[in-house]
């Protein structure tokens, strides 16, 4: 009877307001008995009525220490990490570094060199005048060289992780790119390969020019592969170029084991990744069993 009265009131109110169609919504609520928790809830010991009495961390170090203790403390509820580990047992597993050993530069030496540069810049009258008149020009080539020697390898590694290079080519492994690989398909800047730029199959129809810094007497192997291009198996890849036993920086003098295969992405499959990888050899390698005849 009560429900009928409410519905009638709703219809009468809609008519009074000049609304032709009035809708009523009936909600059914199922009451269930609450089960008490198996243990204390998170932050249950905190008195929310008097937050000023809580102990202050006063430093990031103390906060980080308390956060680590809370993270490693055993709890009765299922955490997000346990859900992820149940779905992916390899999640969070430590990856193996398969790259060249990295020698961290001396921090004291870097600070000393930076101070010397700043001291010389302050003594340079022309530099001060150009900076004041806003006519100072910075050499982008010097900026590029400084980046390649400092944070460049770490930024490239982050990009490789972002594009899934290590995940698809080196499962559970990674490396820090320490040798800058310059790849260009044309004379201009449009055909240069960067870290994630887009090129058309027409632009990459012929083998590019490769350059990198290498000590005399060293041997290298250059690889070009595509993990997205295989037409039959999603877990397989096509090898597009392989040159071994490269003496120094002379790529043309190396053994071409697999001749350059231009990209051929299938129509409607979106963008494909084409990855260049440079390996350093400890000694000459015999590739007689792996070499392929030229198709031309």
C-alpha cells in the first residue's frame, strides 16, 4: 500500500509539472550478514579524530624506512602484488644484465669539470654579452654528444623497455646500450633512425649507412630483426639483416650472413617494430653453417 501511494504521488507530480511521461524506479535491497574481518584492518590503529598527535616523519629517509617495514610486513588480506603474481608467476622476477660492463664516471671528477666550465663561462665577456642580449646560440651537436656520454644510455634503455624490446627479444634479460649506433637511410635528416620514429617501407627499401665508435681491432655483429612481422606465428620473427665479424666500424668489410631484406608490413597490421642490435665479439666467429646465398 505504501509503494502504491508513492508511485501515485510520483505520477501526480509529473502531471502537475506538465511532463507527459513519468518513470518510477523500484530498488530492491538484499541485506546480508556481514562477516567480521580475519584480522586488523589497514591503519586501524590511527586515531583519525586527532591527526595532529601522529608522529611526524621529518625526513624522507625515515618515511622510506617505515614504508619498507610496512611493505615487508605480513598481512592477512590479499594484496595487489599477490593477485599479479598469481596471474603472472614471473612478475617482479629479477632480470639478468647481458650487456657490457658499465663503468660509472667519478662524481667528484664531473663536479670539478662542471665548476671549471662555469668559471670559464663567467670570465668570457662575449658569452656574457650574448646571454644578456638574448643572442646566445647553443650548439645542438655538443648537447647531443654530452647526452650520449651521460644519461643517453639510460634513456635508451627506458625506451627499449617502453617498446617491449627486451620483453620480446631477450626474455628476463636486459642490457645498457653503451655504443651509439647511427643509422641513416638517406642523406637528409628525414631518413635517420631514432628511438621510435616512423619510416615508410619506401624509405627503407635499401640498406642504410651504419656508423658507430669502436676501438681498433675490435669485432662486431650487426642485426636487424622485426618481432611484429611474422605472418604465421606471433611468437616468431623475421631476420632482415645480419653482418658478422665487422672489423672496427667498417660494416661493409664484415661477413654478410643474411642480406638486407626490406620491410614488408602487411596491409592493415599497423606499425611494426624494426630493431637494430649491435653485438661485440670477443674473437672471430665462423659463420659458414649460418650464411645464406645472395638472392640477387
